[in-house]
C-alpha cells in the first residue's frame, strides 16, 4: 500500500537544459530513487547525502539527453539498477550522438538493468510507484504515479505538451497517451513535469491549449 505521507520530493533544474531532476524518497525508510539524472545531479546527490538517504534505483522517464546525461555520474556514486522503457533503448544508446547535436560531449550511458513496462509497480521503502506507458514525445516515455503525484517527464507541461518533432516522436500518439492514460488519473493529481513548474491534471484539462482545442 502506498503511504504517500511518507513521500519526500527533492527537485532541481540547472543549465543548459533546465530539466527537472527528482529524488523521491520514503521518509520512514530513507530509501529513494533518482528520476532523470541530468546536470543537476551534483546538487541532488548532495541532498541525498545531507538527508542520509539511500538510493535504490535510477529511473528514467525517457532517454533524451537532458534526462539521462548524468546517469553515469549517479551510477558511479550509487551502484543501483537503472530502469528504462525498452522502446527508448535506441535513444539511450545514442547519448553521444544526441550530445554532438548540442555541441556537447558525453560518454555512453551505463547499461540499463531493468525494463519499465505498463502497469509495473516499483517499491521504494513504503512507497509504490506505478508505471504508465505514455509514448509520443519519445517511443518509450513513461509517467510514474505515486499517490497523488505523477512524474510525467516531457509528456505534458504546465500549459504545453512535449515536442514531437524529434526522432520517434508522434503527435497523434502523444495526444492519445495524454487523453487515455494521463487525464484519467484524475483532476486532483499533481503533475511534476520534466521542465517548468508543477501543475495539476485538472488545471491542464481546463486550460492547456493543446488539450482544450482537441476533442
Ligand atoms: Zn524529452
Ligand atoms: Zn526534457
């Protein structure tokens, strides 16, 4: 059973991508996971230390560069399993090529240990994270639901949606994911996107221009 009273969330976002990295932890057991390790990794790992947390997994909502570029750094410090949906494996393996397009240089990310799949449940201390497969922004994008919180990667943002012009992206698939997987989670759910501020499903359902102008 998910006891979300035990949920603790640390978030940070830094240049150049200003992508939100998250540490979710169980305040009773102090176990935690790192969602989407990017350039903020040094700061969030410091939070892990200061709060005496024990990382038990690295979970990626998808494999764009901004969300995986510091998986290697986190894995070096915490030798814990890496989770990714298999449909994003090709993107994951192409990290050095993705980096080149930005004039950056990252070594290949360390191997994925476990596939994420629709309906899967991940236990973190007393918390249970439910995996929702929500492709469209990328072929293997997932959202992670824990109690009233949803970590939605680049599927949906406050007032916007993920871009679909990158390799493997599909506008139709993304809209289907949003309408059939995300919105049904319920208006009261708090969305924690990969970029920008948190919002709620209800707020987006009523005001997000990409949702209000679509059937
Ligand atoms: Zn992305
Ligand atoms: Zn992103």
